[in-house]
C-alpha cells in the first residue's frame, strides 16, 4: 500500500489463504489494476487530444500561405508571365500533393525533401534575388522516415528572419546528418540571429516570448515531434545575434 501511495500501481499484494483478509487482498488488487488502466486511458486520451489540436493548428498555417501564393500567381498572370505562372502553379500542386501523403503522419524523408523543395521554389519566385537556398541531404538518410511537414514552418521562420532583412542573396541552407540512433536535420539562415534572451525563451508561451515571429510554428513542430517520438527528440536552436540561426531537428531512425 505504501508503494501504491507513492504512485506505483504495479505492486499487488500477495494473497495466501481463503479468509476475509485474502478476499480483501483480491479486491485491493482488482482496484489498483482498474486505477492503473484508467490512468493509462486518461493519458492516451489527452495525448490524442493534443495531437488533434496540433493537427488543427497545422491546418491553420496552410491557408495563409495558399492565399499569398495564389495572389502572386494572379499578378504574374496579369503581367503576362505565363512561364512563371506554370512553374509556381506546378510547385504549389506538388507541395499539396506531398503534404497530403494519403493521410499518413510519418512519411519518407525523400517526400519531405520534395515538399520543402516545392515550398522554396515558390518562395524563391516571390522573393527573387533576395532568396537563395541550398539543400544537401545524403541518399543514405533518405531511406528513413520523418513526421510530415516538419521542415516547412522552420524554413518559413528562417525566411522571415534570414531573408526579409537582406537586400540580396538571403541564404537558407538545409542539411542532415545521422548519429548512432538519430537523424538530425539542420536549417540555417544567415540573418539577424537572436539575443541570448530570445534564444532562452524560444519555446516560451507566445505572450512571454521575445518575438522571433515563429512562436506557434516552432512550438507546434517541437511538440509534434515529442508526442510522436518521445521527449528526447525535438528542436534545438543555436544562434548569435547579427550572425544567423541554425535549428537542429532531432528524430529517431525510423524505416
């Protein structure tokens, strides 16, 4: 009973005999078993609820991007730039096709790379000379899987703080490497960077965060990774004010 009092519900009493104490022991064991089951059920329900909330949050991000892209297509069409209209429309179609992924949350890394390439193609056309990008992911890493739409919010954040402040050649770099039991993606911008206070508060609630602008997107990605893969995985930020920011996306090796 002392063990149960301390939170260990895997400590049934040993029952001997057939008297009323044995009956009490049986009832006690049944009780702690049901409590343990209910606790696990509650945890599972809360986790599923949080996943649903994060999916809903993720869905809210896409319409804003879609609106801006369609707006760009409209003014390019009005200007008679038909080749650019075709290129951007094709990239947009590819982006949403890979995002859907038959409803799967865990997708091949190659699909995620295709997704972010389409996204950057669109952004490159919007920002023109202000944006350049480089993607370097080894084929050996592409055999693993990743949580869907992890890179896009981070790249969007990198563009916001690594490109908009530039007049030309705002560079976004995406890479990846593997450790013994994990795959680590890197997203680097060479923009304004963050102060120590901003870096410290990057995962703080939005109202307390010294704005880097990503707020919801960063927390969304970090929480989704931890929910699906465990607390040891997620995002790590490295930054120096005036020099830029690198984000590490740490995920397990899933085949």
